[in-house]
C-alpha cells in the first residue's frame, strides 16, 4: 500500500484528500481529510485502513511529509507497518505518484477538495 495527500484550494491547504493505492491490484481509495495536517491524516488514514480487508493492509509506504508525523498512532490503531521513503525519491512510491498524476487531470490544482471525498 502507498499513501499520499493531494492538497487543494485554500490557505494552509484547508482542503485535502488522501490517496491510498494497493500496489498489486491497483485498488485506489480517496480519503477525506479536513486539512493537510498530521491529525487529519492520522484520523482519515486510520479509518480507511481499518475498513479494508486484512490481506490488503499489511504495510504502507509514505513520503517524508509532515502530515505523517503521527504515523506511530496510525500503526497502533490499524496494525499497519508504515515505511518512509528516502528524501527526494518519488520512485519509491511509483504507483501512488502515477495515480496522483491521473487524479490531477480531474481535480486540478486550485480545486476545492472539501466536497470531493466522503468521510468514512
């Protein structure tokens, strides 16, 4: 599993959607986040991961964004081991980077993402 936020319109990235991509199947889940903060990421990703079958949520790879500062709490709440990529190494999460590029075709920068994903 790979994860990343897509930041939307507004000051301090007030709207944000998290993306979770299962690498083998390509299954994509958009996760509602109230903001691009560590608390919103922890709440949104924990709820989404807990709603997935156990076989799909063994580990998650993420970049070094500050919104994942509470990754240990996500692991506690979900049992999912979280791995952090090396700095400036987007190829370590290639599936997620590709999906985010495709999503940006439909949700371009400046789009208000607060109405896009539904809350779990």
